[in-house]
């Protein structure tokens, strides 16, 4: 059985495990009005094509069987027939018209983002999503969940099939209310990404310096999963999207909890590369100093979520591609320089000052200097990060 699963996975003839959707031959109907209309349009065009196929191949088979030479049929000698040519021009025109009219109506409706009840801005990063609610003052990042991230590492010895929704779960999902028209503004802070939820019926590219938009009106509460569908670089396959649709009462409770806790708020400073940014919330106060043990524990979580893909779980990196942290001059050098590198980035390393808050950066720097084979004894505090 194990060999069969491996073979099927390699040749791509079947999906296996909790991370994959059920095998199906048709498009999903979806949970939005546009997705249903797109599905209905798809079925209409399909049956028109099936009808054309039956007629065309039926005539071909009939002609072959009843006009073959063995039956003594003499071939026709006429060269052209004006009436026949008019007929086979008008009929295809009418068929195309019957397809074009409903297709145009669906397309216009899909692109019509006017009269929205609320707006949410989606910004793509390598390799996470940033969600901004301009009206509610909520702003947070959504990345691959810790269990999936741990299981995907080389040598983790974790069976991905035993991880619920492997590679399709996140730490902070996008939460939306049902039965509300929501305008989705989509852009990117680095490279081209693509935001896609199959049950919503559409996808949009997230392009740096440009804002595209679409809209959803989810009719059923539930959890809906998707992925980035643009090859956005190394680790592209670990950039899932999760949307939780809640009732209006549940959504209001969630908004109140987020505003009160600010536990997933993004840094107040917005990336310069992102245009059309909503007004940032007041910068949160710098947290009190944390103990070395707390910083190391939190820093390991941050490292596993953001750094391990390039620098490896052991901190040894990938020779010739990604430098090691273990025994590196950066981890043994001045703390301020280490913080500055993490905040501003360098080369292929993104500026984490745009996606991590001061506490997370202080924690991961402390972990890197006191773990992964390093033991400087140094501690970085959030206040130190604020100086960079």
C-alpha cells in the first residue's frame, strides 16, 4: 500500500492524504453567487458542445456507413451550394451568440465590485498574506501553520498524511461575514502572487505596484481553503489561504476580540512597495522587557515559521545558496548589526521589519544567538529593535 501511494503521488494520477481534495470530474459549484453562475455557464457551454459533437459525429458516422464505396454509392459531383454555405454560416453564428450573451453577463457581474458592504485589502509577501480591514482597523499576517511547517522540513520524520489539512492551514485565517458583499483589493509587496479560493469561483493576481480587485458574497458559514497559484519563488507551495466565513454575530464578536487584543496586529510601518495602504493604526507601545528564556522560546517559533526554509532546522543553511547561522559572524557579532540585518534584509533575504513586530524580531535574534549551536549569551529586547 505504501509503494502504491508513493507511485500515485509521483505520477500524479491520484490525490492521497488529508491535504488533498476529493477526486472530482467537474468544477465545484462553490459557495458564492458568482461561483454558481460560473458553474451554470460552464455546464451550459458543456452541453452545447456535447450537442454539437453528437450532431457532427453522428453525421460523419452515418455518411461513412451509408455512402461507402462497397455499397456502390457514386460520389457527388457538385462543387458548391450557396444555400448550404449560408446555413452552415448562420447556425454557428447563432450558437456562438447563445454562448456569448450569458458569458458576457456573468463576466460583467463578476467584475462589478460596486455597492460593496465592506472592503478587505490582501497583500502578498514571500510567503505569507497580509490582510487589512480599513473600516475595523485590523491588520495582520497569515502564514503556513506550525504543524504543516514542521512536517514539511527535511528529516522531520513526520508523516504529512497525519497532519490535518497539510499545507492548507494557516496560523491566522481571513475572517469574513456571510451574506455581505465584500470587495477584495489585491496587491503585492515583492513578486507576483495569485489569490485563489476554488469555492469562490475566481482568482486574481497580486502584482507589485498595482491593485486588482474582485468581490465575494459567501452564503454558507464554514472554512474555505486555497493557495497562491502563481510561481512566486522558492517555497511557493507553502503559501496557503484560509477563509473562515462566520455569521454576522460571530463576525462582530471576532472583530471586537481582535481590536481588544491586538495579538495579531501587524507593525504600524507599512512597506513602501505597497500602494493604496489603508491608514495605519496608532503604533503599539513597546512591550516590556522579556526574560531570556521567554525570548528564546518565542524566537524558536518565529524561526521555524520564517527562517527554517532557507537556513535549515539546524541553522547550517544550504552551502552555496543560503549562509549558515550556526557559528556565523553575524550571530557572534554586535547585536545591533544582527537586528539590522533581520529588519532590513540583504540580498535574497527579505526585510522582516515589514512582516514581523519588534517582539518577534527580538525573540528570533535572541534565539539565533543562543541556539543553533551558538551561545553568546546576548539578549535582544523589543526596545533594541525599535532603534533600527
